[in-house]
DNA sequence: GCAGGTTGTTTGTGATCACATGCAAAACGT
DNA sequence: ACGTTTTGCATGTGATCACAAACAACCTGC
């Protein structure tokens, strides 16, 4: 009942966490907890949360303009998928990944996303290649104007378009879970890409180009190899970021 | 306000779904939705639900002697992990797997559990081999007395002990999700094993023996191959079960 | 000064209720 | 009789509230 002005000690976010809260009204046939899930998942995958950041039901409910019940269910679901982790305190936070965990995650991703790329190479059609090419052009433009955030977003779209083409729902759902588990790193990667323009970006472009060529020639093995290389680049980036972290201490 | 006696039209379950509802009282530091999750997961993995069976919050809450709130959260979590699926009606049911889905699941399981076996072969200690040997002896006894249910349970314990030894939490969590997604088949497999004694059991034993020998000689490749064979046997069983299904029409 | 207890606040949890939706059986009109 | 409408029930959803656990700040007593 005392201090009222000093209570607003919210951390300054890297970016508006929920862009427009698109079309604030609930469309028919939609449920609030489903909306909360989508919005939170989007925010997590975009790296809008910092590793170790704890979220509370009441604050999220207030920010999303719903009661805490839908938030509770969305958070439970995202925790099951690895986007958050349950603390012994019973609250939820963004996981702080260890070096070992990141290595295990990337190793699995190489294996599974490589296979998805191989499957996609067998199924892909010309219009789908065109679509991927358009996304890749968008990524190049992001590099030109140093838009690390959109770059990351389009890169994700590029990858998931491939997994959609692979047409293996089981495989895709596992891959999606691995992306959610890696999400705590996204924010740092975006910052790194923004601060070191051109260092890592060209190699990522190169791997996507190799993948597109493999798709055009329906070469499953080459597509798999290109995907492996692309994720190896991610491994290098996270390794470099870790050395930055160490240097910062 | 009318019929009271005729309301109890509950289906006769294959077996008591929640064994003893072990120690009905809640231990300190435990939460109700966590307990509901564990109990439901156990029941699903044991095959106590039929494919396509829909569950309602109120009935589950009544059976578990809690309010529907913890059940809601447990169900949301299990749905995220693939043990249940969300219907457009917004209710939850046990998934009805298609042939294609089963093939994709088993293919992934071969890949991932094979890798887990290879990892375990590098880490395993003598006492852990002894532990696996004890589980295997238990499985043999189950075959002698035609106890298909315990056999299935011990088989799961055997496999998950290997994944624990592999010491790769990320890999293990993905594998656990795949087991949950395959759970709808477990009931049918148990019935099949019980009705056809000795047909498939010996081959499963054989693969476990091969795996144990590979562990003793720390042969990662051999362990991986044995795991592949073991899951290939599962593939054959489900294929045989499907032909039974078709014949029954 | 400092260990240990106390109090107040924050936050997750579980129960209950009002409401909307979906579904199915009954009622109705043709 | 048959297709359509209505009614009633079953069920998921979301909001609100009381409570307990966890945490932090404060206070007390040595």
C-alpha cells in the first residue's frame, strides 16, 4: 500500500516482446490458452527472453490481457516441450543451457535435420524450390541491411519449410522440440550477429545455397551434407559466443 | 434426477487402471498435478487405454480423487508429449495411429535408440551390466509363466536403463516422447503376446542377449546393431498385429 | 555484530462456479 | 415417415478465490 511509482522496475526488453498482440480480439473457434501458447512460443523462439529469466503467471496474464488460467496451461505445455524449465520453487524460467547440453542438442539436430533434408530432397517440387529461393533472397537482404532479427526469423522459416516438405510429422515434431530447447540461445546469437556483421553470415548463406543446389538435383546425400554443415556453423557460432561470455567475466 | 443405477455404464477395463493409487496421501513437497501426471503416464505406457478412447476431465478427476484442475494440467502436459491428442471438439483422446505413423515412429526409434545403445556401450560398468542381466532374467521368467503384462513392463525398464546409462538427457527425453507416442499400441501388443505364447518372445530375448554381450565387450557398433534388430522385431509384431486387425473385419 | 526467528509479500496451487460449445435425443412440422 | 428444429445434458474453458509454500525484509535476543 506504500510505494506505487517505484514498483514498475520492469527490465528494458531487447524488443517489444509481443509485437502488436495481433488483433486483440479472440477469433471464433479459438481458445485463449491456445493463443497464449502461440504468442509465448513465438516470443521464446524469437529470443525475447533471457536465459534464466523467471516468468510469473500473474505478470504474463496481465501482459497478455487474460486471466492466469490460460497462461498456466500454455506455460505447462511449453515446459513439457522444453521451452521453459520447472524450478523446484514451482515457478518456471528460461533454461540456462550448459555447454554439454548445447553440444548434445546440436548433435541430435544434425542427425535429425540432416535426415529431414534428405527426405525433402526426394519430395521437393519446383515451386517449393522457388519458395525457398525467395526466403533465401530475403535472408540476403537482411544481411545487406544488417537486420539480424529478421535474418534469424527468416532462417527459421527456411529450415521449417524444408521440414514441412520432408512430410514426416513425427520427425518434424521432434525437430520443433529441439528448436524450442535451443531457444534460450537465440537472443545471444542475434546480438552476436548484429555486433559482428559479415563474419558468420556468408558461411550460412553458402550452406543454404549448397542445399538449394542439392534440392534442384534431387541429391538427398548432398542435401543432408549441406544441412550438417549449416548446423556445424551454428555450433561454431555458439562456441564463439561462449568464448565471448568467458572473456566478459 | 432420474436414473441413478444405470449411470454406471463404465467399460470393463482390461486391468485395474491405477493399481493401488499408491499411498493415497500426498507426500510433502509433491503437487497434485504432478501426481496425476505420473499416474496417467504410467497408465498410458502400460496400455491401459484403448486407441481412440476419449477421456473427460470430470471422470478422471473423480477416479483420481482430485479436482479437475490438476487433471487438466496433467492432460495438457501429456498431450504436448504425444500421449494424448487434442480433438477439434477440444476434448482429448488416445491417438489412433496410422500404419505410416507407426513406421515413422519406429524408424526414428531405431535411429535414436540405436545411438543410445552405442553411447551406453561406452559408459557401462560391470554392476550396470549385472542390473540389466537381472532384468533380462525377470523377462525370461515372465515368458515361462506367460505373464505378458509384466514382460512388457520389464522390457521397458530394460530399455530405459540403457538410455539412463547412455547419459544423454536430451536424447533420453526425445526417446521417452517417442515411447509415449507409441503407447496406444501397447495394449494390443500385450494381448497379442498373451495369445501367441512363444512366437515372438524368443527373438526378443535373443536380441537382448546380443545387446548384453555387446555391452560386456564394450562394442558400440554391435550394441547399436542389436538395438536395431530388437526394434525391427517390434516392427514385425506390429505388422503382424495389423494383419490380424484386417482379418478381424 | 550476527545467528535465528518473525512477519509480510509474492506466487503457484487447487477448488469452485458461471458460461459457451458440442452433441444427441426428443419434439415438431410437413 | 422423414428432415428440421428444439431442448437438455455433458464437457471444456476461463475467471475468481482461499490457501500454502517460498522468499525477503525486518526484528529480536544473545
